[in-house]
């Protein structure tokens, strides 16, 4: 399915249960000058199918918060619950198991494996998620992002926009409950960035996936249902207009 | 996903990644080098052992004072071994003119089973190899035997009840044995003639021997079967027991080959480590992505171990094939020069090589790979949250030690291995410290410099850890190349020179005291070189510090000599050698003193012909028995001459032109025996030259391993260097700045690595010569000048060539590729 088709897809049924919550989360690291606090007393929650943008200046801690919410790291203090599971109580491997079942990622620098083709990159994520019909699902996901003709291309043979489409196909192929996107248009020019944003929101709506989007681009953030502002490690949510 | 699936996918998918190929190449080269070297050295070693069998004329000898039972000979037949019987005895032979004591050897067809006899039609005629033995009724005689009995070829000798026609002159028998001091000349006859000579009566000292030879396993099986059947005063003698000049030369030869193998091991290990570190560095993003997508640490670890196992399997297969081809090629190249047929390669050696590769991978490649499991998934969002890759804990020393133990066991030379491994470890440490210090200095200099200098110096100090590793690896690689290319050649040349051209090749024994001076004068007149004339007394060792010594083949009747200064080829290792005029002192050879348990300060009493000589041990000497000089276990102060009955013994080199003059002289001294050991010395020279040729080919493999280490070391930081170069080119720096910066960086690395490698090669060469080959090696100025320059240019040149693409590729492409 192409991008334009995607926007006409039937929306997934709305889900109202909570998919993500954070309660009084702190995160600090040891630095040469002493202990450095990156996140300070952060609380938030997100329901299934909801979209949340986290905006803020560079170094404000928004990407770190994304990593904590996705279970890539554990907070120094506070609790995070993802898909009904307290992340603090899980080991790294248990968090990995939770991610492969429920979570998708899109990164600023795409993070495609350079030695694998577009199709192989998508297949690998599905294999890790231990799903069946890996090839069929990967083909379908790439078709949805309009890259059926680029299946056997390596990342270096693809443009930045195309690489991010592969990354989006990879993220949605396993049908996650929640997608974490870190500056998904940050490495792209305006026109490519817009196209990727359209694709991301279209697929999000189609799959009924919750989305946590980190960006410093207010225009992109405004496409989300909610916007939270990160400033020097503190989070404040903008009231809906 | 299951780990097997993930590992095979990683392997297949990553097969397009250069870094994985580098790791595979490291393992393949390691396996190929090790298998080629160990297979070949094992074959050469076994062949040389068989050649050492020449000193027995067989692979195994059953020797005894009683006749050997027929069923034992049949046992040899059953084991498909060739066999031959021999009888040896000392008896007086008569000619029509004279009589003398001879060592008679009766041999049966097939003798010698190893090596060949050389005979000549006449005395002084050219000798030729023969596969025959004397026919019944005929005898072959040693040249001096002709002189002693005053006969010629065709004359008769009388042995017991037989008359034997002298048919040929015997110039060389492989199992001559007895060293240069075998007093009686040899008469070689047919076995049946000895049996029927009437000489084998009771009371005759006869040595019966059964010689066997054949496939190694069959010889072993035969030995095992015969061992329990041995009677009193019968024993099995193996080729390795051959304790003589040839044996010593072979031992040194084997050590040369072992040096090649161990150098290859060290280099291979360094190559594998460098490649693994580079591979893992390039995999950190992949691991972070896998973890972010939900792969567990356990799955990743299992996948990585399986991945390594695949690599090992590939490397073992490819490496063994290459190694096999390599050793076969060496054999082909050498076949024209090798007189000895090589036995077939052994599967056990190949299995050992496979185990070696597995342990090498476990010890050197697994630690960095396993370190990947600690990559935090957050790396995918923020690289600064990733930890520095480390090489892990001390526990990894176990597989490393095991990997290095395999070649050590295969080469069974602990001293050599410790020297090589210890030397390399020390050099690695010295290199690492020097590199670290240099990094500190360059950091200071970088701040004060500008342009290309700043770029080059800053590049070095910024990658401090990588630069230290790189310089260490470069130094080790260079050192091995220098050891192989310069030190090896110098060692071989100097080793050969340690047996100079005019090494004594003739001995004269049994000269009476009044004959010594005129005989010496005559020898000088005929141009004899390296002449030594020394007194020798045969005495009973009566007591050591008042106690009777234990019965031992070293005690009882002993030969001793006196001298007023330390003789050549002797070095005092304990106590002090006496000054001229001293009395009542004894100097012992290290070997004899250790064996008998005598130390400096002990007193010893000797008795000869009713005269007693009593003295105190004041020094222990290390004697170079390979020098072919006249040497004695026991030296005493010269006043012994007045007390002990004695004779004189002389050693000298006889120029070719003096052959007839020497015969003439010998006829004038019928009581003295002249022994020609020229053939034996020639044999030692032949072995040295043959093995040095073999070693050159073996070293070529090590050379390739050394070059791979150099390339791996230079490649280690290439990716980072490419990115940095692209960056400063983007910022507007010209190619000249980048080029000069790279040159400066490589030159500094080369300077440190080449200096230390040159010094290291000289020190290791000197240690090897001193500890293993027992001669004093003098590193030449050539090593220091050429070696340093070549090393320097090699590193700068290779680094330069490897980075040409940095300048050719548009910076945008490099930066985009990350």
C-alpha cells in the first residue's frame, strides 16, 4: 500500500486502556564533575492509540526519557509501567522480551544494518519478535511504505527518506502496541520529512498504535494529540487547544 | 528467535561486512600457519629422527650379551619390519706382517637398515655408497687397519679359524658409534663368518644385536611386545638415545624449526585479537539495535558464540586445507635437497591444530565478542551512554594459555617456548609503555603545533588506547619479521661459523710421553692446523671427600688430563680456574660433576699403577663438546704428570695436501692410532645446511603471518581515521594537509615500533644463541641500520597505501556512511 493509500485506510478501533505511565521518574548519571541529573520527577501517562509529542531543546533530556519509557534503561528513581508491566521489576532480558512483543522504534539515524537489504532488515526484526510468516509480513510492510521495488537494495543504495521508510516498515511490521520515534524526520529535508511524517501518522492511525514522538520540530509535534515540553530535565504538558 | 538461527543469519548477512572477513582471515591464517608449520616440522622432525636412526643403522635395536632368540626376529617379521642381525666383538687379527686388536662387526644382509655404507676400492681412493655387505670369506677394513696390519686390498687377514680376503676399504658406517675415542680399527665381515670363526666361546665379550626398521607404529608395537621378553643384559636402544655429535646438531636444528612455529603462533594470536577487536567495535550498533528490538543478552551471547564457532569451523577447514597445501609445497620445494624421505602427515597433528584454533578463538576472539553482550540498548539513542569496550577479565588467560600450550606441547621444548613467549610478552609490555609515554608527549606537542602537525599529533593522542595497541602489535609484527629476515640468517651463519673450517678432523691416541714432542713437531711441519697435544692418564677414582663413589659408568676407571691454563671451548661456571704453577687442584666438567654429585671444595683421590693423586675440586667448567677439541671431564694441576702413568692424545685439522705425509708419519709410530673423523664433521655440516634451508621455507609462513599482523594493526584505526580526514577536508583542509598529517601520525608510530622491534630482535636473537644454541651471537650493524629503516618504511608505506582511499573518496560519502 502506498503513502496516499495509507491515509485512506480504515482506522483501527479506538482503545482506551492505559499503555504507558511514568510516576516521579528521576534519572542521573555519574559525570566527571559529580552526579548529573538528567531527568527530574517526571510523571506522565498515555492510553492505547494516543499520540504524544515530547519537545524541547537539545540536551533537555527528551531522548533519555524516550529510552526510559521504552525500557531501554531503568530510572534512578520512580516507576514506569509499559503495557501493564512495571519495568522496574524486570531484568534487562525481561524488558527485551516485553519490547519484542509490544514495542516498535523509529530512530533519527534510521539504524538499518548496512550489511542487510531492505527486506532483510525488516525480516530480522520479525525474527527477533519470533513471529511466523516473516517474509510475507516483511513484504507487506515494505509495500505499505511504498518500497516494493527496493526490496533487495542495501541501505547505502537508498536515499535518506527511503531508509527511514524501511525503518518505519520495520517498526510496524510486528504490529506493536506502542511506537517510540526519536526525531524521525531529523535527518531529512523538509519535503522528505513531511512525507515521512505523513506515512508515520497514517500507519499509526491504521494500526491503532500509541505513539511517543521526540522532536524539536513544533510543526511535527502539533500533529500529535498531546504535547509535553521538556526543559532542563522537567516535563510539563501543554494543555490541549 | 533461536540463537542458531540468529548466528547463522548474522554470519550469512555479515558475510558482506569487511570486518568479519578480517576476523576469518586472522583465524584462517593462524590455522594455516600453525598447521603448515607443525605438520611440516612434525614430518621433518620424524624424518630427522629416522635419520638419527642412522646412528643406530636402524629405528630400534635390541642389544645384549647373549644371542637373540629366533622368535624375536620372527616377531619383527610379523610386524612387517625389516630386520638384520649383527655380532660385535673385539679380537686380535693377524696379517702376514703384523697383528693388532680390532673391533669386528659381523653383519647379515639388509645391514644397514638406515643410512648407507661408504667404501673405496683402495686406501685414499674415492669412496661410494653401497647396499652390499661383505660376502662370506671377505672383509672390509678401515683405512688405518690397513696401515696397522701393513697390508693392502687383496691381502689376507686371519680371524679365528677363518682366512678373509680384504675386499674393500670401509670409509663410513652410519652406526660407527663410540665417538672419536674408539681405539681399535673396524673390520666388517659377513655374519656367518663370525658365527663360524670359533671366536664365540665362553668368556668372549660379544655384543649381539637385532636391528629393526619400518613404519613408526609397527616399530612401536614391536618395541612394546619385546620389552617384557627381554632377558638379563639385553636392552632396547632407540634412535633418540643416540647421544653424539649428529644428535646434538639435529636437536639444534629442531629448535630452529620450533622458533618458526612459535613465532607464527604469537603472530597469529595478535592478528586474531586485532581483528576481533575491530569486528566487535563495528558490531556495537547492531547489538544495540537487536537489543532494542527485543533480543535478550542470552540469545545474543549464544548467537555470538555460535557465530564464533562457525568462524572456527570455516577457519579450521580453510586453514587446514591451506596448511596441508603449504606443507606439501614445502616438501616439494625441498624434495630435491632432501636426502631423507618424509613420513606421511599425521591426523593427530591436524586435530591438534584444530584444537589450537578453537582455543585461540576462545582466548583471543571470544573475550571482545562476549563483551558485546554488555552493549546497553540505550546506545541506539545516545552513544555516550555506551561503556568502553574492554577485553574482559583475567579468566580469559585460561584459554589463551591453553591455546599457546598446544604448540608448546607439540614442539615439546618448554625452554624455547618460555623464551619466545616471555620475550614477546616483555617486548609487548615495553612497546605498550613506550607507546603510552609517546602518546603523553604527542598530546602536549599537539597543543603547541599547527595545521598538519596538529592533525597528525592530535590523531595519535586522541586514540590513545587504540594507538598503544596498534604500536604494540606493529612492534611485535616487526620484531618477528626482523627475527626471521635478519637475525635468523645471522644466527645460521654464525652457528655454522661456530664449527670453523679447520675444525679438528683427526685424532691421535696412545702416543707415549717421549713421542709427543717429535710427533707434534712433525704435525706442525706437515701444516696441521688447530693442533692440540694433551696428556691423558687412565686412573681409578678411589674416593670423593673420603667416601667411596657409587658404581656408575661415569666413575671407576676415568680419563684425566692436566694443563696449566683453561683450555679453549671451556668456560668456568663455578669456582676459579688455577693459575700456572698451582698444585693439588681439580677442575670438573659440569655434566660429570652433576652426574657424580661433586661440588667445589670436595676432595678426590685417584689411583693409577700404584701411585695416588689427591686434590681438591676448585672449579666447574661448561665444555663445548661440539667443538671437536680434545676435552676432558676431569682436569688436574700439572704436578700429576710426575705421579700418574700416562700417554698423549692429539687433535688437529689435516689439510688435504698432508694426507700422504700423515700416513707416512703414522707408520713411524706403530703404537699410536690415528683416527679420521672428517666424515662425521662433514655430516654435521650437511645437517646444518639442510635444516637451514628447510627453516627458510618454514619461516616464509611466519613471515606472512607477520605481514598480516602489520596490516591488521594498521587497519584497526582506519575507519576512524577516514571519518576524521573526511571531516577536516569538509572543513576546508587540503589533501596536502591530510596527507602530511597521516604521514606524521604513521611516522611516529613507525619510529617507536621500529626502534623497539629492532632492539627486541637483537636481544631475543642474542638470548636464543646463548641459551639454546650455545654460541655467542653478535647482532650486526646491518640489523640496526637496515632493519630499522626497512621496518620504518614498511609501516609508513603500508599505512600510506591503506589510507590512499581516504583521500580519493569524496568526504560526503564517508560522512554519510558513518
